[in-house]
């Protein structure tokens, strides 16, 4: 099977727990965003969740997208960095089970983790200890796989350290020399706030497809209208997608705006919704769907993932969804 997507991302063990809004305030957390934390803060939050029956999975934003693609039969490769510890071993085993090409390098630092607190409104607040991910560098990429892939996928979280950023820019250089299309998900409002000019320059010069949600797009363009933001983003790259929560999403391409309806019911847990949206969109492209149907599939799969806790489908659920996709009946749901 030909390699479709080469991705670079922060390989994190996800630790999920429920929390009240008042508890987030007490912990000094801004709801719905991603906080970068140190070891001391991680220990404090782990102490908070230990009595709440937390559950675990292999995660990270870009890895979630690649894992979902793999579950739907798309050949992917994941590059990242892990520690020589138990979490790192679990991560490698999980990727092997999913038939993802594991481009994971090891170092002496601990494998990264993300403590995800879910409030009663299903919003998730992420507290990420990058650990070994901070050491990912140019030497950790695989030029042959980059050249072989149809798409290179990464997120704005890779701008958190200079060596990660340099690795991405080197990968982009290799991708462009080999006609590998570049897909960029800006990933997080705080990431956009920290790197707005960098991201706008990156999108304009290199991105084939860009994903952003309404809040991220607002920061990029200082505009609260998601549709108008999609138009602005579409002027910078060939395909732009702006997700607008319960109001659906907008796709800008060829000087046109496509309005995509929401698929799914009231969410149980929004963790991974954006990662799954990206996977659905890329999956549609790999299946030669139109842009509209690719975005509709993205909305459908995002609507499915939020019906459960966690950011990835079980093998059983992915199998049943694959049957729906093959039948074409998913459009009627």
C-alpha cells in the first residue's frame, strides 16, 4: 500500500478525567485551551485526577489524526520523539497494532503526556507536558518517506520549540521538492496568539490546505465572523477550512465558499473533534471525494467522535463506520 500521509507530531499519553468549572478556576486553568506545563505542575494535576478514575490512551493532536486515518485504511507514517520508559513502549506498541509506520526516535527525557480535564459542557482543557517531544529535531525526519508521501501533515503545536520548528521547515523544504502537498492545522488559540505572523507567512508560502477553528481564525484575522475568516484564509492558500462548532464549517477554495452542515448529536466529549475533522477531510481526498463531500465526511466523523470519551475510535466502531462509508449511507445520517 502506498504511503499517503507523513505526519510529525507530539506523541503524548493522554490522561482523561472529569472536572467541574469551579475546579478549573481553583486550579488556575483557562477552559477550552491547551496549557504547556512543567514537571511540578504535572505532578500537581496528576494528584488532582488520581481520585477521579482517569483513563488513558495514546494521543497528541497530529497522532490522533494519523491514527484515525489508519483505522480507515489510509497508510500513514508518524514521526515523533519518546522517552525510554513505559509510556514510550506503550506508544510504540499501539502504532504497531494500527499498522502505522513508526518513525519514533528515543531520548533520555520522559515521554510526553497530556492531562485532559472534561467539564460538564463536554469542553476539554488540556495540560501538556511535552517531555521528549521538545527534543525532536531535523535529524529525526525521514527524507525518503517525506518524498514518498502524497501529503505532509502537521499542526501549530510544533512551534513550541525552536528545534521542532526547524524540523518542520526542513520537512516542508523536502516536501516541496518532491510535490508532497502540505497540510497545516493551526491547532490552538494560544499557539496562534504566540505565532500569528509566523503562521500567516507559513500559510501563504507553503500550505495547500489549512485548518482552523473559529477562535483560531478570529485571532489570525481579527474578525469574529467565521465565514469571513474562511474567505480571508482562502486568499492565502488553495484550500481553507474554518470550523465553527455547532454552526458547521466553511470551506474556501477557487474563490468560492462552501457551507458545511453539522453532523451528529449533542456531544459527550469534544476531545479530538478537530483532529478527527482533519482526518475525515484528508480521508475524503484520499477517496477522491469532492471538496464538499470531503468536508461533509469531516463533519460526519467529528460528529461521531464526540459521542464518546476520548479522541480515537475503537476498532469495532471504525469497522462499522467503514461499512457506512462504503455503502454511501453516511450522507443520510
